[in-house]
C-alpha cells in the first residue's frame, strides 16, 4: 500500500534502470506488489519487459516500475502493461507530472497504449456488511452497499486519471482487466497501527472458521513448509482442483519459474504450504510476501477428506506466518463484485468473509491510448478472442 512521503522536486524524468536498482528501490518501501518486482518478468517470458525509474531534479530515484510489453500481431507495436503499478507517489495532487514522462518513454519504445493498475484503495466494506449483502435479496453487487470507508486518496487518483484522459477498464466491455479490482484482506494491524495478536485475528473470524481450525487440529492435520521438490505434489493436487472447479490449470513449469524468480530476490518471498492428514495431501497453497504485504496466491484442495478442514488449517498457518514476518495485511486476493446468493462465485466470497477481514475496492486498471487507431484495433482483437 502507498505511504505518504514528500513530493519529489520537479521536474521528474523517467528512464530505464537495471533490475538491481529496481529491486533495491522497492526494498526501501513498506511494500509493493509482487507483480512489480523485477523477478516477475521471468514469470512472464511471453512479454518483453523493462524496469523503469523515476528521478527527481536532484537525480534521486523516487519511483520504479516493471513494464511488460505485449506485441500486436504482425506489428512492432506494444501494449505497455504495469500490473498493480507503478510504485510512485500516488498521494501527489499532480499525477500528470509522474505519468506524462512515463508515457513519453513508453511511446518512444513503441507502445500504442499504456495500462496501469494504481495500488490505491478506493472503498472498504466490513465482513459483516458483505455477509448482510449476500443475505439481502435486493442486493446484487457490492457497490450497492455504502462502504464502511471511502478512501480520500483513492477518490483523488480516480478523478485525476479521468481528467488526464485515462480510461477505466472493467471486466465488461473492452478487453477485460487483468488484475482484480475487488479483493478480500485481513488487516494485521488495528486502527491505531498497533500489531494484532494471533488471538485478535482468530477472534475476528466467524464461528465456523474458528471451529474448522480447531477441528483440523483435533483430526491431526499437519501443516508444513514445502520445498521446490514439493511443487510436483502441489501441482498434482492443483490439477485435481482445476478439474473439479472447472478452470484451466497453469503448467507445473509456471510454478517452478515463479519459485526460482521470487526466491532469488528474497528467500522468504515465496512459500509453499502443505496440509497433510495421515500422510495424504489434503490442501496446498502458495504464499508471497513483499515487505509488509502478504498474499495468498494459489491454492489447491482434495475432494477427499474435506471433513478434516485442511484448507482452513493451511490458511491459518499462512496468516500466523505473515504475522510473524511483520506483515500488516494478509491478502486473500480477488473476489467478484457479485453478492447474488445464486451466483457460483459466492461460495468463495463466503469462505473469505469468514476470516473476518474486509472487502477492498482498488482503483482498478486504466488505459491511456497513445495511438487511438491501433488501440481500437487491439480492443476489437481481444473481444474476438473472448
């Protein structure tokens, strides 16, 4: 999450930097998205990548970004994509000073459009509000509920982006946003900024979650950290989960590359968690932490032995580990905006809501067309792809 700091002296310039300088700058921040780490470029080899740096008038590095370039078919022009980035001062009231030199640089690199994902919260809803919304037949979408908190910084960012000509990318119409706009998170600090204890977090969960965690322990579920060699077992369970839940699984090589790229930057960044019952793997997850932000990234569970509650046990182990390693937020990643009790996605939302956290709406993804004709052509191409 962005933190307030002095605005960099003008003018701000942008140029390519080394992966080493990029990583060193991110290490000075409380956190940044793992999608903005230089190592993430290795996880996405189908995209051409570059690291960018923002420099103030004194030549001091004051911002950074990972840019992924996707080429148009048969043309040497690209969509320049900054997933959950860039890492700049989003508190600044003159975002154009930061974004304009970035766009100019990317245009010089052949970009026909730029897509960013400001890591800025816009609205927050409590777990109780989400639960009540699901129970209310008149509520179909999260945005129909007045948020518990409207974030001033987020509102300013949205207004500035619109004024600067950026276009918000929703999941309907245009080409769909790549990263979730709505997520579910467990704050690991209280309103005063004091760290919560394990007991505090556990008490915030609903009765079913607490009961399932206790049941897993009583049934003898053991949760351990896995090694790179255990990714094969994870992937086998993940493929089983994909078949059961009707989604297309990623290949085993994807997770091996993710492990290698992220642990090369920080041995504690990528963790594989395994929950076993009597020797049987019943749940497995991948957690990522950058600075003070911890994410539940991927998960898998067995159809057999669901009654031993391995999924709850492994989540609780990850939450405790995030607390122990100084995280201020545990992020369960994306949820859909729907609260329709008949929607197939509501079960996942209810699972996450049981943790007692909060639903958070981020700024979402925004496009700036640099070449409007090519941007329109790419939009049509993505629509045909479905």
